[in-house]
C-alpha cells in the first residue's frame, strides 16, 4: 500500500513521550521515523510492570481504539508492530501468571470481593479519599483513571462475539447500560468527561498519558490484553466480573469523597450512576455472564479465576503507589497537575 494514499487518524490524541528504548522505537515507527522491525533493546530483561513496557503496550493497543493524530491507520495491522506487541504481551502475561495464585474455582476467586470491610480500610484508595482525600488528590485520581474511563466499556466489548447464550445476553445487557442505554449524554465515558470538566481537568481522550505512572497503565492495558485475544476470553470475563462486583461500594465512597471536597454535581453524578447500575450489574455478571460462560465452557474456570485475581493484583499495586505518595505528601502522578483554582 502506498503510504501517500493511506488514511491517517484526524482526531486521535498525540503520541506520548517515550520512556525508554522500546517505547521510543514504537513511537518512532508510528511516526514513520524508524523501521517497524524489532527494537535493539532486549525484551527479556525489561521490567514487565515498568514504564517502558507498559507505555509501549498502551501505544500499540491504542491503535485498535481511537489511534493517534497523524499516524497512518493501516499501521494498526502492521505485522512488525504486531510481532513486537506479542513479545511484550508474553512478558506481561508471564509476570502476571507468576504473581497471581492459581485458583480453579471462579466463585472462590470472587468471594473475597463480595465482603465489605468493617470500618475504615487503610489499604483502600476509595476509603482514603472518602475520609481524608483532598480535592487535588481526587483530581489526580480522575486524571490517571481517565485512560480507561474515557473509553469505558470499550475493552470489554471485544468479548461479545466470543460468547453465546446466557453469557452473551447478560454481557450485552450490561454494556447497553454502560453505553448510555441509547442516550449519548449518558454514555459512561461521557459522564466521566463531565466529571473531569467539573474538576477543572482536560477531558480530551488520552490527554494525561504522559503523567500516568506505569501501575495505572497496567490496569488499563490488561483489559486490552485480555480483550484482543480470543484465547483469553475467560480472563476478560473474570476481569469484568471483578470490576462490576467491586464498583458499587467503591463508587459510593468516591461520590461521598467528591461531595465532601466540594466538587460539582457532574463529578459526583458519574459515581452515583455506578452505585445504582453496578449493584444490578454485579448480579447479572456473576449469574448470567460468568455462570453462562462456565455452563457452556466449564474448562474456562481457571481462566476466569485468573482474570479476577490478575485484576485484584494490579489494582492493589496501583493502590499502594497512590497511598504511598499521598501519605508522603507527594503527587501520585509523574508530575503534578497544573493548579486550577
């Protein structure tokens, strides 16, 4: 294909600043400034949870979503970039499998998530923000979560054509709510964009990627990792279940935190919506999506369990990063946000 006749993404966000040899190679290749063949840096020693690998995966995955301004669309399926992505995914997935305990029973993996702690949980980000969080910390939290919430439900939609029967019907029912039940203004990604506006943040898609630490990139990347591979459909269902099961109580605390800190009504509305909707979704995902999938394909039980536990593992890593920074009086981002007030 002649590069001169290829379409480029007119509206995609700007390519981020590289954070190492691999991400520099990826960014240069997408800009057309380097060959798409493998980078010189060895991949066997790169930190699977570190800046360079996680940013590289984020950039390569984004080619399957909204792309980047000025980057040719056909590079989404460039065989060299896909081969590099596969090697990075193998490194990330191997690390997750090594760190996550193997549990076959999906219900057993979900059971701890159904129990709410009594009183204040010092290891929980939402508990911290509800009781002690400042408006600036809430702004940081929104900025780093924007990498997912501005495309909320998109990664999970990959699994729909890979399901059937009860699992597919339940998944579509939940996704219908996530996408606003036919109303553009109620799409959850739009509600989060409104939250960001209320907090004085730029709600442009991908705007804060350069400020986001690798622990947050990993929580977004794992959804694309599971979603883009049919063989990981069980893990994606497990991820989806973990998110929906924990969403309602966490959202209640975050809505309270935003009100206590004096944020506007649009900020609280995003989490208010999740308190109500996800209380229903939690039942549907456990009984229809997980239950339906395992009724059809019982051999996927270990994969569902892995998806649940990998989600918990990565969220706990991110939580420790956030709380360590905030308890120390530091920004949890790679650089502080510009003040708004």
